[in-house]
C-alpha cells in the first residue's frame, strides 16, 4: 500500500515530535497531527516557536522546516482520518483512577474512542498504528472494534511503540537504537508492516528496524520501561545502604557500570524516577501478571514501584530530620520541578511528592524551575494532595529565579538536574540563607567538597554522611 497521507491522533509529547521527524524525513508524505484539544493545536500552529506546547531541544527547528510544507496540526479529526491511509493513535493512556484495576491498569477509554472514530469515518482500507503504550493484546480489542463497527473496509493494526525519552526526543528519533514494528503474521499484516518499514527506512538503517508479531511488540515496550526503571530502583536501594555504610553510591555505580555486562547507563541514583511512562507501564505489567495468576511475577515488578515511593519519602524525611525534626514555617527552596532536565513535563515528578510531604509538616516551599509554569506547579500539587487548593497556595510559592527562591531559606532541595544549577553563585546563595544552611542534593549534581567549603551542610543521596 502506498502511503501519501498520515494522520496522527494526539498532539502530545510523543505524537508531536514523532510526526515532526517523520514529516521531515519523508517530504513527499503529508502528515497531519490532530487533537481534540483546540488550544494545543493553536499552540502547535503558533508563529512564535517559543510557544509550542512542549519544550524539547531541537524541536523548534524541525517544526520550522516542516510545518506548512508537509506537516500540519489540525482540529479536523474526521476529515484527516478519512484522507489518510495510515493513522497513528498517540493519545494518552493514564493509569485508571476508577473501577476495576484502579491505580494499576491502563485507562484505555481514549484509545477506544479513537478506534470507534476511525471505524465510523473510514471509507477505505486503513493501517492503524498503536503509538500509545498499551497493555498486551490491546491490538486485538482495537481490531475487534474496527471490524465490528466499521463499514466493511479492511483495517490492519500495527504496534509501533515509541522509545524516545523527553529532553532528548529529537536525537532519539533521529538515531533510534531500534524501531520496533509488530504486526499480523499474514499477507496483509506483512504488507502493512512493510509500508511502515518504508517510512522509517527514509532515515533509519534497516538493521535497526525490528519487526515482530503484535504481542511481542506491545509487551516489549512495557518490559523495556520496566527494565530501565528497575535499574534506577536497584541503584536507589543501594543508595540507602551506602548512607549507612559509608560507601559512595556514585563510586559504586561507576565500579559496577564498568562491567560491560552491566553497562553504565541508567545507574544514576536520584530522588526517584518520574515521567509519564515508568510507573504507569510497570503498574500495567503488575496488573497483567496478576490478572493472569502470576503472583510472584507481579510482586517482583511491584517492588520497583515500592522502592521508588520509598526513595521520595526517604528524601523528604531526611530533610525533616536534618532540620531538627521540624520544618514548620521554615522556608525550603526547591530547585527544579520537572521530572528530569530539559523538559517542562512534570508528570509523576518526585518534586510533587516531596513538596506534598513537606507541606504536611507545614513547611513553606519556594520553587524555581527554568521551564515549568506556576500554573502547572499548582495543578500538580492540587491534583496529588487532599488539601484545599488555597492551602497549597499558602504553603508554596513560585519564584522567577533561584536566588529569590533560596533567599532566607533554611535548606535547598535539588529535585531536577538542570545544568544551570551547577553554575549558580553558591557563595551569594549561602550568604542569603539562614544558618546552618543545608543542601539536599536529590540528583548528586553538586561538588560536595566545593559546597562544603563555602559553609553549606551538604547531603547527597547515597553519599557518606
Ligand atoms: C503518549 C502515549 O499516549 C502514552 O501512552 C505513551 O506512554 C507516551 O506517549 P503523551 O504524548 O506523552 O503520551 O501524552 P500527552 O502529551 O498527554 O498527549 C496526548 C494527546 O492526545 C493530548 O494532546 C490529548 O488532548 C489528545 N487526545 C486525547 C485526543 O486527541 N483525543 C482523545 O480522545 C484523547
Ligand atoms: C522513558 C524511556 O527512557 C523511554 O524509552 C520511553 O519511551 C518513555 O519513558 P522518559 O520518561 O522521557 O523516557 O525519561 P528517562 O530519561 O527514561 O527518565 C525517567 C526518569 O528516570 C526521570 O525522572 C529521570 O530523572 C530518572 N532517572 C533516569 C534516574 O533517576 N536515574 C537514571 O540513571 C536515569
């Protein structure tokens, strides 16, 4: 099947950048990203490239090159589904907050809505590509909806999970470790797989394009994220042991990472992993295993989450105990709110949980983050906490720079590893703070010796205490 038009439903962190790169590398294919959120589409169409709805280094350049040429952002969902031979589903699949599987299973209602919409408007054969992370066997459900409610046209379902990491999305898309495409193991399935392989082949070497059956592809995405998150929980568990024994977790990570069988990536201890994927995907794996009666498998993966929650709580508790067991009415400065550097995404960021725990102790929190808006910070906190909204406003404020955030504070907590935090005028900050001035480095980005020389009481994760 020749693909001239692609439609992607969902103009989010995945849909936007992925389609921008597909359009850039395939100038003869028209790519339209649609979304039910009008404001989001307007932002994607904004002439000021600083106003794109997501911040991702290098994205603005690709948008400038492709938008209006063969990349379009639109609210006309039906028309674009109808016009396209290939439709990507890239809507969000959050953890269910209600009913069966609450807190664990993926909420597939948006995906199902997309499938129904596609079935309703399709007038000719379509290839439907799952981009959203989904539980294994979702493709079967999508296929069923399409076949039962469609008007007799043929639908072929592919799974093409996205492995981009935020902050490095453009590079991850440009030179992916692998592109994974799962599809039906029959003639029409193979034809659909080949159509998508061809699109990626415009820039990805063929040895990096892996084709599998549908279920392997769906499961690989979950397992990939689970393995990555597991490494972080593993090193975080060791960080606690280091603090008790006098070992230094960064030294341990380096030493084990030099074993080529282990490898050095994803061994950076932290205040806990965040982001839209890790927790959600592991919970998914836990839920699926449990549903299939695999209790031991389910418990095994659940431990990764338990450890991550523990790491956030442990960090908040350390601040509390170090500040003489009370933070009531003390000012604590938060540097960073996003779940990692170089993104304005805050989903599941450890900062939200740590702030909530400290506000429970009546601390006053002053936050500075270079990319996250005040609105977003309050939304995050209000969503997590059971406190009334105005209570959070009493306890937390957002500052436009790190110096105001730190001034008069008792302690600084580093929650995100933004590069700019390394080069602040730490002498100036020290002089503006209450004494003793504490630093709780949740990312171990500062040089302990330098910081202690200035006079700070430095406390890094997994560092000798
Ligand atoms: C996506 C996937 O959906 C998620 O499962 C995967 O793990 C990561 O990538 P992301 O792009 O980060 O998530 O989500 P988000 O930024 O929330 O974007 C989803 C978009 O879909 C939103 O703009 C939302 O408005 C849109 N949407 C949602 C629709 O257009 N239609 C719907 O029915 C639901
Ligand atoms: C992740 C996967 O990496 C990506 O392949 C998938 O498509 C989506 O989920 P993302 O969540 O964007 O990407 O970022 P990632 O770089 O994986 O970081 C996730 C969290 O782990 C962040 O909070 C980060 O700070 C933390 N992390 C990462 C650590 O604490 N230590 C590490 O060594 C690496």
